[in-house]
């Protein structure tokens, strides 16, 4: 029987088939999944912010919270289990609030998604599918056995990548 592992904000988890990985409440946050289809092994992180350098000094860094540390952690963890053919999917990164004068700091969703894309390039991991942007929150669930990412978007519906 398959389990559904729930990933909270700023968390990450790893599992094998037949299990599934799920995270909810993706507004400007991005859910990113790295997986190896051959091993039926996957890890998901619920990324809140693009870069760990903004963390306060002497603060313990939650590796799943930042795009850079989340991708590094997922890659290293999956490779320790023998993964060699990693691929990625991601969803989220919405602009949840409209501001009269948008500045760079307020575009968190877009910045999160771009930081993940850049971290994946550094690790030479192909991003095979994404559903990012817009103005609606999402819940995602990744089926490790099939590599299908189900995305339920508020006021839009469900789709699969």
C-alpha cells in the first residue's frame, strides 16, 4: 500500500515507489521534485525563498526553505541512494498579491522559480515540466511510480505533468 508523504512549508522529503509526495499551500512558494525514473526514487521540497544568503547570521538554515540549499540537498541525498539520471518538475511561484508599484523584492514567486531553474542548470538537471506563475495557489502531488505530477490550482482545476 502506498503512503502519501506530506511536505510542509520549508521542508523536504524523499521516498521510493509506490509512495507519493504532496505539498499544499503553494502561493509564491515553489514545490520542486527531483526524481530518477530508473530507481523510482524522488524528493520534493517546498521552497519559500530564492537565496539562503538572506538568512540572518547565526540562524539555523532550514535547507528546504531556500531554492539554493533545497536543490543542493535533494541532489546530494538522491545521489547517495544511487540516482544518476535526475530530472525535475516544479509548480507554484504565483504572484499572490497585486501591488500598485511592483518592485523586485515583491516578485517572490517569480524569483523562487528562476532561482530553482538556475540551481538545476548548475547541477545539469533537466527541468522537464513546470507550472509556475499566475495568481492562484496550488497543491501538488507527485507519484513516484509513474513520475506524474498532479497540480490542483485554486479556481482553475487539476492537470497533470
